[in-house]
């Protein structure tokens, strides 16, 4: 069914993007005159978009299930021959939940940033970049055409580069921003090739247009499209093998980490796969690749999180792992699409909560990020402790908290599809329980290990209120599953198939909780019953060493891609310089030397010219005599 035209409240859809984008432009152009009020405008823009998002969401709820796709054509962007692209908004149940997540959680992060960045001289510019991030992500999820989606896709990449390297006076931040930018270019290549293949295959890049004819594509074309889109998703969502940038991205201010991990960048890849469900439904090979990437990444991220002493990097490994769960679910097809989005939403709540909680801890610990220098902070920072605990219980899947509902549904679907995939997902849940319990104990519960001169204190209200709201969402976000609401809501866009287990659901739930409990108990005895050294041990197992080195992801990329790329570049430069340029320059040099030799004969002396003329005439006579004699 064709999308309905925007009317009534839906005529405001364009403001969702326009408000944060206009705010970003104003804050960047107004200069120092806006330093006193720039943060206020920066917060007002996403709050305005959130209000519009709530209004339009309620309007969508009031429509029949078959009439919940709205389009708003803003202008024609490209029209060349048979290629036509409209700058058009596509608002449906899938984009609606993303709008609420991006603007709602994004607004809380903006408010928190008022306190966190209070002493930064460039706070106005920081809020401009945050607004740009929100606008780019909204463009991505509201696009009705893959080319417009790619515009938001690249905008998200630009904003992440600017924010990760915001403190560019630190070399580590500048390098991290460049790394994120370069690694994402690899994924973006897959995305751009996919869009080209869509046009070549279907004659359009419109999402609605491609979805209508995707079933006519050959298996090979569908697989190629699916794999190229997966490559793009791996870059943005930090999935293996393009995961290496995410841990370094922690060099940016902590609110940036929360925004990237909870509401914007890393969710883009999952959105792309789920939005393109009509392509993946046509290729079992592509779906298998998605499941494989998700399973490998969720284990990679969990293992890395076990060995990190930097609180933000431990949470970054967690994000990599949790996005792996979402990717795995998306690879399960109609049985998993809705659960991928459900976990994406609950993860947005509890991960924003924990990242901002980590920022609150850093605020009270003089910006120290080493958990070995923490301990016993639950009394010094009670609000931060309680709100962080809500996120902790959600991510490990404690019964009743949001993560319990969303992650267990993914594990159920995984077991229904393949027992080994299901066991891998359960193993990831156990490891998650271990490293998150480790983080809680080392930060809040174990013995005090504060550095001299550090006096922990609770953060100001402007930072703790967003933590309270996110903690509540972390605890109660599971209500989205009541009555099957989330699956019913998304079914018109992504479809839905019930999965069938060989055992009762309660048996699987008890099994998962037992594995989670084992992870918690191991961490308890390892980090609470024993003294935590304030310096990381140097003599460790080969597994710990590998996890500390991010499972050698950077070393792999350097050995397989970077070094061969350097050698290839040097070889091409040599061939170009010594071969192609050498041949061209050699001919030019030879011509120049010949010209110099001839020029010496043009000396201006008449006697020389006469002698040359006489010599030439003599040679002609001798040649004629020789011919006559023969």
C-alpha cells in the first residue's frame, strides 16, 4: 500500500530534523556571543523534536494498522534522466520508535551535558555538534530513499568525528577520531555499492520502490545486496571485522559516548538491516552472514569487557556485545526483527544510563577512568550508585528489568533457529553478568582505593535527574512487550513469525538465569572476596592478555589491511614514478637533449652556415656520383 500524505499533526514532521539542524547552524555561526545561552538553545532543539515526535506518535497510534505509513515530500533532490530522488520523509511504526529514542534519550544527554561541560570553554560548539548528530540520525531513520538515508549516514559519521575528537588538543582524541572516520569509510563503501546495485537492479533507490520489487530479484542479487548492506552496518554498528574504532571512541567527552552508544551511531547498522528486511528475506545466505557476524561480535565484545580497567572502555565492549545480540536477532528474519528493535530500545535506556553514570563517577573522581582507583563509592555517590545499579540489573537480565525481557526473547528465537547459536547467545549472557558485576564491585562496592587528593562527591542535579529518568526506563522498559505490543506495532513494517522451542519457555529462562548467576558468583568471589590491586597485574594468562589487546583486532587490521595497503601504495608509486613518469620524462629529456644539440649549430656565424651549406652540397654530389657509378 502506498504511503499516505502528511496532514494535520503529520505536517510537522519536517521540523523533527529542522529544529536540531537549525540550532546547530546558529550555534556554529553566532560565535562567542552565544556562549551564555548556546547550551540552552542546544537543549531546546531536541526537546522540541521530542515533543513533535510524541504528538505524531500518538497520531499514528490512532490510525488503523494498514494506514500507519505517512510520507511528506519536501522537494525533488535529484532528477537526471530516469534517476529520481525526492527529499521525502517516511514515517511509519519503525521510524516512529526511533524518533522517540533519538530525541528522548538525546534530550536527556543534552541536559546532562549542561552540567558535565559547564567548565569547557567550547561548550557552545559542543552543543552544536550534538545537535548536528541528532539531525543527521533523524535524517537517516526518516529517509524514504536509500540515497537520502546515505546522506544522514554520512552526517552521523561526520558528527562522530567532530565529537570523538572534540578535545583535539589530546593526540589520543585526534587519532581516535581519525580512526573512527577511516574505519567507517570501509563500511560506507559497502553501503554506496549497495545503493548503486539497487538502481542497476531495480531502477530505483526508493525504500518503498525497492521493497515492492525485491521479490523479483535473483538469489545472487539479493545475496550481494544483503552482504553489501551488512558491510555498511558493520562499520556504523562496530561489528566484526570493523569493530576496532569503538573502544578508541571513548576519548571523546562522556556524553558523546552515551549518544553514540545509546541513541545514534551504533544503532544505525541495526536499523539498516531491519529496514531492509525485504532484501534479507530473499537471501538465506545473507541472513546467515548477519547471524554469524552478530554471534561472533557479541562474544568478542563480552570477552573484551572482562579485561578493561577503564570504565568507559568496559562499557564500550559491552555495547559491541549488545549490538551483536541485535544483529543476531535481525539475522533470524521475521522471527527476530521485532526483538532486535525491542532490545535496541531497552539497550538505549540502560546503556545511556550507565555511560552517563560513568561520567558522573568521573566527575566525582577528578576525571580518573581507572576502576582500580575507585571502590566504595556507593555512599559517596548514592544517586549515581542506585541509578547505575538499575542499568546493571537490566543489562545482565535480572528478572523484571527491561533487559530480561528483550535479551531473553532474542535467546529464545536463537534457540528456535539453531541450538549452537542459542548456546553462544547464552554464553554471552553469562560473560556479560561476569564483567558487569566486576565493574559494579570495582567501582561502587569493594574497598576504597582512591588516589591522594581525590574527594568523591555526588554530581549536580542537572546531571542526576537524567540519570533518574533513564534508571526508571531501564527498570520498566520491558512493558513494551506486554500483550505483544512491540511485535504487533512493528509487524506491518517488518513482519513477524512465532518461534517454536522444543522445550517450555520457562525451562530456557531458568537455564539462562542459572548461567547469569554463575557469572555473577564468579565475579563476586574474584573481586569482592579478594583484594583488588590498584595496579593491573602484569603476569596474566594468554586469554587476559588477548582481551586487553582487544583480541588483536587492531593487529589483525594492520597485518591484513593496513600493511599490505601500504606496500601496494608504495609499489604503485614506484611504478608510476619510475615506470610511467620515467618513460614520459625520458622521452621529454631525450627530445630536450636533441634540441640542445641542434641549437648549438645555430651560432649566428655566416662562415659556419656557409661551411654547413658547402658540406651538405658536397654530400649530395657524392651521393649522386655513387648512384651513377652503380
